[in-house]
């Protein structure tokens, strides 16, 4: 059977959506039910899945899983994702991805057709089937692909000559066919640009989505030979398109290690490039002003190797994504840690079109499709690059393929008695940042990271309910082409009871909302009176609110059983600011303005760079020494991670207290409750908001739609065990509190026996800053006060080291 299956005759027929559908299902019948005729040692190697549907016509989006025993639902293997076609006219992605699948199903034909991969083809196929789970999505834009090849809107099975309805065809079409202008018809114009309907799917992810084009926005193309207006519409909201939701859900579930997304540059502006996440910069910035991704050196290195294999002409090799446009590779890396390369396929450049065609024609003159005159060579080069990526994912060198010069560390994280921990947070301290979502273990408790073999790293693994583990990985433990295993068993944290006895007036019959936050998560519960939790040792903030009553905020280190009695009092509001106007505020500097009934940091969509803007309340808060206040603020924010900051201060004659510090993104309204104890000399202070930004990359800033200052609710607390006064059994380094902070914080640690102990502080590059502790300590529990007034804003690490133990934690300073 395998020898009778032939590849599509290249350059005579291209895959349409219909032939993708029929071919994938035919392969499922032939290869998804039984072992492969030539690769029988690997069981069933093919499984077809539907991962979602298109936005307008509800067309299925197919994904193929290629691996040994592909019929099994889960296997402990690295996963690789191939996204074939995103933009409709860029059909090379379909051809390459279908060619990849065909090489696995018909290796003999693949060997015959592509001379360059012959020396290693069988070895890489067998090795990757055994060790990798490969997912291939030939197209996640089926609607656009149908437009490119043409179809009848009344009956998709008929030809143009027999179509009784409208024949829809445009080989230059880019987007899906979302009814963006709501005319109930597909509003498009043949030729590049001017299509009013449709969404650019590679502008619809939520990282930097706001910088994509608005509906019917005109563009300034780098190629003046054609007008591509309306082609880059970002959609009505992030993830508004079902196609992108399908990719998002697959990526979050599978936690891919590596990925390729195929594109083609019809303008020629970025032809034959490998683009990776990221090196963001503003237009006009130089390269040394780029803000680069935390894993930049690793990502750049592998991207350069792909560039060389593809024989692309650029002297700069792989290039970081510079613009911020809501694309897949930036989102995938930030959200999941997967490194995706966008490969611009095809020789479309300024010097010539296809063959002898003029500069403004990059489409095949016979059928108008975006295919150059090097079809076979292009497919072959991209197969070479794909197989190199697969070899990198296996972590093992294969004869005939260029050598891997990266090391892939891996391991299983367990807890307590060896229980697999899914969702444990795995951090390489030297390659971390607030811009990244936490990298977590998969359903097997497995983590994987690519590292340089000539460097040392600090691996920190943490999970709720367990003590964090720190492992130093020395450079001599990292060998290219070998996957060193670092299994981690986390020691269970002791658990204690936290009891809340909530007392309300006799006639109160409503619900009470209790919000509990710890170092890992936040949980909201509705109760009627009392609640008891059994919780691991950690810092907790508990917020108790009920309609008509003052909120109560309790902050505690749960290091023993504790009980709090909370007395809900009738709400006493000191300030209730709904920002109908700014009559109670003075703008000291900047562009603060009202947008609707919200205070915004700026009047334009984005705040300016290089600003220190402040706005302060006119009247002081009526509060005296000894008063306990709760500041309730509802806001949303979008700020450049670790570089731009929003702060809220309480300013009195004797002091300035920073109440809130924000950086990064949470652009949905959230409510924060901040306790404030008024001390001597701090009466009748004012509220000040501040925005600070650096020299480039601005965002949407902060919108505040509610500010309420309450007299705080009353509570009393009892430590039921006094456990922190007992001698500890183990060395423990607690998370500092508060965190983030400016400029002071407290660090607690425990010493079980007479020991030399040091606590050292390092910056994000691993450079030593200072010792906080360096002495011999008696058994006991200790609290050290850190004043970081001389530190810059950013991420730092503090490390407790003894003769036999090392513990590392992270703190964040926001100024």
C-alpha cells in the first residue's frame, strides 16, 4: 500500500481545502486504524483530529498527530507544533505541512523526491516517531483558502462553469471571511487589499493585540507597487476568531516545546526570513534599543541554524520580531514557553517577481497563486529545516544532520511521597521575567528547557503546598546532544488551620464574600458566617466584604493554626470617588484625563515615553493616628513589563507610603483592597497617582473607575499553636513579604541546628549584589529586614546557603 501512495504532483496541483479534507481522511482510513506497513515497530503512527471550526462558515480545522502509538491519548514525549497556513494566499504553508505528513506516511516516495534529506531520512523518521509527538495543522484558515482557490457559494462541489450562485475567487486574499462590516454578504475585491470583510488571523492573539490595524484602516506598505489597505484588521477583540481559539486551546493543552509557523511575504518586505520572539522596538529605534525576550540567546541561536539550513540570503540571519502586532509566535512563547519560528517561505523580493514578471507581481502568472519558480527546492529546504527542528526536540544528534549545540534538560517533578505534580512552576532564574507566564509541568509532571551547554543555570521548582527547590546546574553537566535528567522531589509544607468567625448584625441575611490570596493563586468563596481552611504554610491575604459593611483585610503568615474573629460593621465611607469630574484632583504633571467615568493616565490611546506624571487629591483624608482604613480601587492596566509603572501613594506631612505598584497587563477591571494603618504624624494625608515610563514601548496605561476609602472592619486574631516559636526541623527560606515592594521588605528563615548561614542577593543576570546574612546561627526562626532603597526596579533573587543546602527565591522591586 505504501509504495502505491504517491505524493501530489508538485507544480501541477496544489492542495485546496477540499483536497486537504479528503486526503487527511483517506490517510486516517489507511494509517489511522492499523500499524504502518514499513514502520510497524511504532504501531499506529497517524491520528486525525478536529481542533475547532472557522468563524463564519464553521469549517472544520484539522490537526494530524504523528508519533508512535498515535492512537493513545497521552504520551510522555516532547511535542512539536507545525502551523501550515494562516494567511489565505500564503499556500506554501499548506504544501510544506502536507509534504511533512507525506514523508512520514510514504518515506520511500519522500526519499525519491528529495535528495538532500536522503542520508538521514529513515533515521530521523524513526527517532522522531519514537521520541516526539508531532502535531501538524495544514491550515487554520480554511475559509480564506477556499477563496484563494475559488468556490461556489451555493454548492462548493461544483466548478465555476456550473455554479448557479456566486463564484468567489481571489488568489491574493489574506484573511478569513468574517462578516466584519455586517452586510450579510462576503464583501471583498479581487486583487491585493480593499477587502472590507475578514480578520487577519495573525493579528488576533492577545499579546500586543491593540497595535494591530483597526477595521478599514489604511496601511503604509513597504512596497509602493500595490495597495494592501484593510488587510491587517486585528478583529473586534483578542481571540475573537474561532480559528485562533482553536490554536490557543491546542497550545495550552499540549504545552509544545518547539513550533514552526509558515508564511510568505507577498510584498517582498520580509521574504526569506526566520522571525522569532522577540526584540520589540518602536519605529525609528535602533537595534540596541530592542527589548528582548528572556530566552533570547537560545531562541536566536536555533533560529540562526534554521536560517542557514534554508540558505536564506540575509546577513543578519534570524531576526527578532520587532513590531508588536498580536502575532502567534510572541503569544505562544509568552503564554506557554513554546519557541515558535515564523518562516517566510518563497523567493519573493524587491528585485523580481516570479520568473520574468515585473516587480509588482509575485504570483504565479498562470493561476495567480503566491508560488515562486523554485517550488521543489523550497519544499526540500523547508523539509531540511523541519527535520533539524525535530532533531533538536529529541535532544539527540543524528548522523547526516548538522550537529545540535544546545542541551535539553528535562525531569519529573514529584511531591511528598512521590506524587506526580502537574502545574508545578519551573523557573530558570537566568532566563526569567515578568513578561512571561509561569512555565509549568505537564500532565506527567515533566518539564523541558533548552539551554546553552557552556553556561551555568539556577533551576527553581515550586508548587503550592511544597517547599521550593533550588538546583544549580553547572556547565559541565550540560552536553550538546544529550538530555540530562534533573528529577525534583519537593518537600511538603506543613499545613495549618485558618479559621474565620464572621459575626454580622442579627438581622443580616445576605451573603459574605471571602477572597483568599497566597503566593500561587486567588480564590473567592461565598459564605454566610464561618469558614475553616486547612492550608499549607504561606503568606495569605484574606479580604471579607458584604453589601453595606466595611471591608476587612487580614494579612498573615500562616505558620501555625490561627483564628480570626471578624465583626462586620455598617459601612463608613470617607471618600467615594466615581470620577464624574476632576474637581477634587490637581494634575501636577502629565496628561491625566477623564474617559467616560474613569480616570485615565492619558488622553490618547497610549501614554508617552519618558514621563513622570502625577495627579494628587485636593483634600486630605479625614483620618487620625490609630485609624485603620481600607482603600478599595477598581482599575485596569496595560504597562510595559518591568519598565513602566503605575503607583498609588498616601502622602502626609511626615511620610510617603506606597500603597500599590503595578506593571504588566491586566486589561480587565479588577478590584484591589489595600489596608492602611494611620500612625503618628500621618493624619489627613492625600492620595497621589503616578505613572513612570522609560524611553520606548508605550501601552494603554491605566483606567481607574472607582476609588473608595473605608473605615476598616474590626477583627481580632489568635495564634492557636505558637508554632513559629518552636525549634524548626529543617532549613527553610520563606517568601519575602511584601512582594513586590518599594523599598523595604522582610525575609524570614529557619535554622534547625548550629550552622553557618548566608543569604546573598543577585540580579537577573546572576551577578552578586550583596550579602544580607553571612554568619553562624543558633537553631531558631529569624526575620531580616531588607532596605532596597539603592536598588533599581526589577527582578532579583535571594539565596540561602548552608553547608548542605541551597534555597532560592525571587523578589520584585517596583519604584
